[in-house]
C-alpha cells in the first residue's frame, strides 16, 4: 500500500486537521467528534444543513461545509458511517432555531445512525427533517431490499439545498427541494481499479489488466458486473443509458451534468468522458444547462468515474448558481 | 445453573478477544461483498467496551449490557453499530436489575436482541445478515428451554445453531445491507455480520463453561 | 494500461473537446491548433497572458483560461511542448494591443518553442515578454545546465499575474510581477508511483512496493533519488526543508502554501500532507497567509504530491484574492 | 559522385521508415532519462514530412530541406522539434537552389545543422545530447573532404562516427535537456536524441548507396 499517510489509524483525524489548518476562515474542525462546522455557525433563524458519512470520499462532505452549502459534516472512519453522538454534537453546534435537515446517503449504516441521531435531537426539542439520497441506477430499487445507493446526486443536492437554506427558506420548503432534487437525479459509476482501505492495506478486490467493474458505489465494493475493459465512449454509454432511461429524459429537457472522478482518475480522462457525454446528450437533444467535472465524491484512490444527470428547473439552477464558499466548491464569493 | 454478572463480564472479554483475533478475517469477508471494515468496526467497538468494564464491576447484568449497547452505538458506526448496539441495549433492558440469568432469561435476552435488530434493520430470515445467525440460535434456545435442557447444553446448541446459520449464508442472496448491491454476485460468500454474531454466541457458551 | 480514453492518439483533442462542451461560457477551444482561448478575447487594451506546455498536467494550463487568469493556453501532445504555430495562433487570437506575456515553464522544449513563437510574434509587430518559471529546488541551478524546472509556482504565478493584467497593468509591470513571484516561490515534488503515458502503454519507470521517488518533475520522469517509502510526516519534511532553505524563509514571514496532487492522489492524503506542512511552518513561526490544496499541476495518473511555498507581500495577496473565473479556479465571480 | 534531389527524397523516406520502426525503442530510451516521448515525437514529425514530399517533387534540395525544417518545427514539439527543425532549416538555407550536393556541400550542410542546433540549444560536446552524434560526424566528414575521400566513403565514416558518438552517450552525465534533471542517475543510459541523430545520418548513407 502506497499512501501519503502516517498510519491507518490517524489518517482521518490528520486529514481533518490539515483541512482546519488551510481553511480556518471557513470551518471549525472538532477532532474529537470528527465534525466540521461552519466558522460562523450557528446562524440564527437559518435552517441548518448537516450531512455526513464515512471518510474516504473527500471532498465530500467536509469540503462542502461553508456559506451557501452545509452547516456541518460528520465524518466516520474510512467507509464507516459516523455514530449518532457525532450528529448530536453537530446538531447542537449549528442549530439556529429554524430546524435542521439531515442529508443522508442511502446505506443501511448511514440511515440507521442518522435515524438514532434524529431521535436524540427530537428528545432535545430540535426539529429535524431528513432526506435520503438514492440515485444510483446500478441498483434495483425495491421495497424489499436496502434500495438504491446515494451517490453523485448528494453533491448537487447539498449545493442547491444549501443555497436555498442560505436564502432563508423554512425547513419545509428546504426539505421539499431536497426531495425534488433527489427525485430528478440519477447516477451510475464504474471502476478501473479497486481502492485500498488503509487499515486493510491492500486492494479490496482484484481486477485483471483488461477488466473493469460497472455499477460500483463509493465504498470500494465491487460493482454489479465485471466486464472487459472498454473505450471511454462505450463506458460513457453504459453509464448514461440507464440514467436517461430511469429518468425518462426527453428531447428539449435541461440537465445539470456531473462527471465525477473516483479519486485516482485525472481530469484529462474525466474531460474525455465529458466529451462522450456531451455527444450522447446532443444526440438526444438534451441541453447541458450547468455542469461539474472533477473529483467530488470519491472512493479513496480508486480509478474510475461516475456520471450524474439532474433534470433541472429554473429554481434549481438559481440555487446552483447562488454564491458558495467552501473548501471544495466556491463561486460568487 | 445460571449465568452470573461475572460470567457476563467474562463473555464480553472473550468477545473482544475473539473479534480482535478475527479482525482481519471479518474484514476480508466484508471486502468480498461489502466495504472491508466489519472486523475493524467490531474490534474498535469491543475495545471500547472492555475499557469501560472496570467501572461496572459491581453493576447488575442489565446495566452492563446497556453500557455495551451505548458503547457500540457510539463507537462502531456503519450498519453493525446501531444493530448490535440496539441488540445489547434491549438485552440490557430485559435484564435490568438481574445479577444472574436462568435459561428462560437467556431466551428472553436473545429474543430482545433479535427484536432490536429487526426494529432497526427491518430484515427477515434469509436476507444474508447477522439475523441468519441470531434467529436459528433463538429458535433452538427457545426449544431447549421448553425441553428444560440445562444451561450449558442450551448455550451449546444455541451457539452451534448460530454457527450453522452463519455458514448457511454462503449460499444466500443478499437483499439487505451493503451486500445487496452486489445482487447475484453476493451468492457464494459468507456474511461477515452473521459470522461475528456466531462468535458472540460462541463466546457466551465458552464464558459459561 | 487502464484509462478512460478512446485511444492514445485522440485523448488530448477529446479531452479539450470535453472542456469546451462543459465550459463554453468561459472558453473557446480550437481543436486544430489545440489552443484554449478566453471566450471574450481579445480584450482591447489588456495585456494578454499566454501559457502552455505539454498535455497531461490538467487542469494546467487549459483549466486556467478565463477572466482574471490566462487569455490563452497552448497544449502540446502528452508531455510534449506545443509548437510555435500554436503560440502564434493564440497570440493573434488574444492580442489586445497592449502586448503579451508568455508564461513558460523551464524545460528546454517549452523554452525553445516559445522562443521561436516570440520571434514570430515580433515579426508581426506584437510586443511579447516572457517569464520562465524555475522553482524546482530538487534540481541544482547552474549557468552550465538546463537549470531548475518550472513546476508549482507556475499555477500561483498565472493567478497573480492574471489578476494584475485584468486590473489593467501594462506589460512592464505585469512582467515585473511575474519575475517577483517566480523569485519568491520554490517547490519540490515526489512520486509514490510512475505515471503511464497513453502512447507508451505502461509505467514510465518501475518502483518497488516500498520505494518512492523524491525530486520529480511533472513529466513522469524519475526523481533525483529513489528512497524507501516513508510516512507523510517524513515526506513533507523532505520536501519542505530544501524549499525553506533555498527561500531563506524566516520567522514572521508570510507564505502562500500550495499542496498539489500529481493526479492519482486523493484529497484525503493531500490534507494529511497539509497537516504536516502546517505543523512544520508553525514550528518556524511562518504564517500561511493563503493556501491551495488539490490536483492543479499534475503528471497524468501519478500518485504523489508537490509542495510550493511562495513568500507573499500584500500586493501578491491582493491579486491572488482578485476575482477569477476559469474551469479550474473560481472565486469572487 | 553527388547527392541528387531524388537521393534527398529517398533519404527522408528512409528516415521516416527507420524512426517509425524505432518509435518504441526511442521512446523507451526517453522513458529511462526523459519523458517517454522522443520516438513518438520523431515519428509524428517525419510522418508529416513524408506527406508533404509529393508536393516538392521538382523542388531543389534547399526547398526540400527547408520544408523539412518548418514541418518539424510545427509538428514535433518538445526539445527535439525546434532543434531538428532549426537544423534542417539551416541545411535548407545553405543548399538553396542546389539540385545536387558534392562532398564539400555535404560538409557545409552538416556544419549548418550543427550550428542551428547549437544556436537554439546552447549545448556543447559531451553534454549528452544529439550533438554527441552530430559533432563527431561533422568532424570526420570535414577530414574526409580534406582528404578528398569520395562521397560513399565520406557518408559511411560520417554515419559510423555518429553511431559511435551516440553509443558513447551511455557513460555521459547529462547537463542539458530533460536528462539533466536526473543528475548522476543519467549516467548509464543512451541519449535518445543522439540515437535518433545517428539514424538520420545512417539513412543518408543508405539513400546514397
Ligand atoms: N438491515 C440489516 N439487518 C440486519 N443486519 C444487517 C442489516 N444490514 C447490514 N447488516 C449486517 O451488518 C453487517 C455489516 O456490518 P459493517 O460492515 O460493520 O457495516 P457496513 O455495512 O455499514 O460497513 C452485514 O454483514 C450484515 O450482517
Ligand atoms: N539543449 C539541447 N541541445 C541539443 N540537444 C538537446 C538539448 N536538449 C535536449 N536535446 C535533445 O533532445 C532529446 C529529447 O527530445 P524529445 O524527447 O523529443 O523532447 P523533450 O525532451 O522535450 O521531451 C534529447 O535526447 C537530446 O538529445
Ligand atoms: Mg462500512
Ligand atoms: Mg462493512
Ligand atoms: Mg516531451
Ligand atoms: Mg522526451
């Protein structure tokens, strides 16, 4: 295992400490509870937005804390959901009296821990609403299973909903927007290589030189199927087709297109995928109203990418465009 | 014969020991169909439990088990944290004030654990989870208690049923938890949570014996 | 070789085309000449800023074209300097009558090709000044050799000088600032893995599981020495020490700290390095006035990092903070 | 005997062929002490040259070589593009209007190439660059011309000197170009540009012979 770390045990806290050192104008990091909180929190009268999950997906979620996005992020160990006490600490730290929205990616661990945290918050008299993102079309949705995973849409949702909350919208409206964004967004990912969990010290799965995994999540798990390595054009097609079908995207519609790297894939390749994506969408007469390309929701050092399409309306675009100032996303400020 | 508070403490110590020894193995199992952290998670949680045990030297079984529950909830994370945490919390509730457990108390405790796991996780038998170790264990414990089988034997059949249940997850298709994302590819792998559950029950038999 | 590409021959143009598809509000890409030009160029009366070099360093330089930074970038093949005709096309496209500054990283190829381009521009009556960045302390500086390489400082210089040009400064002042930034900045890099040039199809060099290269450049070349793998703390020390010494940084001084990933290293690790860097600087009573962490000047999919320290004064900080809107760096707009 | 325009065309075709065949080898050499692109660069450049040759069927040698120079400048990139480009441009200038080259013209042409490379690249003998092939070739060509050696023999000694010079770069420490960044580690590797230079001179001997 080759990583720029000191030890598997210390990587999460040291990385958070590095964030603190570089972004003390934006965030306060509590190393004890592994929470990242907006430097100016709590903001009286503003709905608080909290997200969280395992570490290893950087910049998600700590890198999205700041004006116009998240009020706090709770980070677990690598790929391990945070525990309710962390959410409790974050909720207390940022509650401005207007209620709090939990943004939860749909994984059993995340859902259960946030659920327990919501029970704790309720007991303290803090109003909490939750949105569970589940945009991953690689997984069959069903009432009888754990359902689809939450992946790329989470980033877009945190920005749009964060912008809305910053504008002063009440908890009900913020939650409704969160549901709408989650409802209009779909994603799918693929891996060229496995990631390496520091504590495990070696690749989670072995892939042949001519193989790849299609339909992966963000926890280094293998995907839905292992297939022969293909060209960027073919890979993009494999990812986009199920998204467009599931979203029933039609000619004339507008999307926010998000080409996300899994952590080990350089930008030059992500733009090749963006090129293929733009070609496919052009062919279907679907317009890219806004876009994002880069490593935003990652799986440690995994090489690969995911594509997210979000069918946008004017309101979503307005709050996407709204000023944001976080370690990882910044504009207008 | 009955299980004393001291035996419960020995149980937890033994669990911590086994989970530490099996840390890599459980993590490997989780690497195949999950995210390669189950052994790490459980080891972290039970290490924290062990650190708190001294402060509970004279506590009743209920207090000890509740401490285990809250400690697991606040240190394990992932799916197994709230699930095992709730299981031990509920075990603590039904054993509140007790300083020893008889056969029917053990059945009640196991039933409370299973209920806790199901209330949180909403899984049924056969979904390739820790329940596939716990449920058969509860079934045989219940039957053994009806049959007035005495403690050592009850714990033995119980841990054997858990072990067999855990092994049967090999051929199951996962529909809950992280392994469900793999669909058909989850078949042919053991469920890490079922295996850790079988260790926990095995440790109880050992601690009593 | 595992990459999200269609073919080694098409990767540069397709990646540029993907940039164009996502950032048509900011840039115009000419695929024929592989130049990226500001959408609103030429800007009358503004000094034009052009940089360029081989591809494979994304987002450098194409991702830095836009308001407040570069007017144009010329991209060669992977790791191969662009040719003078490209610089000629870019110079013509962006010349606003106030002269043009070429920002050149010190590599024989880049220097020679830009030099020929400057001769062509002069022949056309366009005033051209050049700055050659040479901040890499891994290489001994000497009159008798090719001298130090230009690496991380280039990114910081493009931002600061771009801000100054945007503010309307004349070519002389812009060039002087460029020289000052280059003079006050030093960098050093290291690699955990080799990068893989698409046309070569395999790693440029082989590294053992317990080895790393110290003192690398950005072209996938081996470093100054191969040493045993070390902790993030030790690695950071190895990189920072020669920088601080060469810059003769003293207690009480202020720096812009730049922790750069080589392309395959995820942010979680870069922040661990940032943590170590902040610790070292704190120990020397050197203040981090501004910072940047991420993959900005890369070497394809190489795992590793570089550290750049730039001794800043108020004026540099002012133009660092000035609004910028490019595909890869954006704030204040 | 003299080198005709047709022989010059054959030379360039042969260079393109050799560089294409040696593309991987030259790139490998560059991987060791550079950035793994020299073979790719040279192959791209001479492919472009070959495409333009038909339009120069009746041109004089100077015009052909100038075309080679501008084409290399505009297609090769890297260090070798401006260096070989300037070399051929200058070769074209000193052969302007000529439809054949005698022995002393060849010497003049080689001298112009070397001068072009040095004006641009500012390197001397022994710095582990293409000059370490070109300079010995120029020296022996000059001597051969003084000795009134005839063309075939002149080209042969010349290409042999280039080949030997290129091989001697193995033990040199690089102080110019990308390999200079490696310091001591550059010793023990051949310089890719010196090797490509030796191919170019070998092709001239072949094309004539
Ligand atoms: N809904 C559920 N009900 C019961 N057990 C579950 C459920 N979901 C997951 N599990 C158990 O949790 C185990 C995984 O635990 P762990 O790896 O620690 O958490 P995570 O999956 O969040 O990484 C699985 O092997 C399974 O036995
Ligand atoms: N200053 C110089 N003078 C002469 N030749 C040089 C000089 N610098 C580099 N070279 C030659 O150029 C060759 C490298 O060419 P190439 O790999 O195509 O370009 P780059 O180094 O830009 O990648 C070297 O092997 C060397 O022979
Ligand atoms: Mg986990
Ligand atoms: Mg797990
Ligand atoms: Mg090159
Ligand atoms: Mg080269």
